[in-house]
C-alpha cells in the first residue's frame, strides 16, 4: 500500500513522513506536526492500522484548525468511526469519486423539453 506523500487538509498541504525509529520504539504510531505541516506515520505497521492512524492525525489537524486545541479521546473515536465506516461501506468511495469529477456540459446530452 502506498500512502500519498502529501495530503491536503482544509486547503493546506501536509507532507506525510515515516516516524523516526526513536518514536517508533516509544510506541508512537503517528504524530501531526501542525505548525510544520507534517504528518508522521509508522509506515511499518499493518496497512489498516496505518490508515486508521492517518485519520486520527488528520482529525487532530482539523481540531487544531477549528478549535485551536486537540482532544485525544474525540480524535480516537471519530477516526475509528470514519475508518470502519469506509471499510464496511467501500461503495461509498465510488460516490465521492463521481462527485469529484462532475460531468461537463459538453459530455452530457441536454435534456429535451417535454412535448405537449
């Protein structure tokens, strides 16, 4: 699994980097460095845990942007909800892909007016 090297959150780009070995040895799965614009992840973990941790750290960034503070318990539950929701409902991602690529007026036949 290849995690993108950059992610946009509220219009700001964050670099995604592997945590260093010192932090990994301390059991840190991820960190959001809000001021530095970096999300650190232990990329040696199982893919599902990397993704769940990514949601957790992204939510911390959202908390910082919106509230100016972070709440670890809230981040844990919200990220777990989003992660499991997407895993249990993978078809919803197709809806997001379709919504992010709107059809151009030139690609679609114009609707015909009803005949009287």
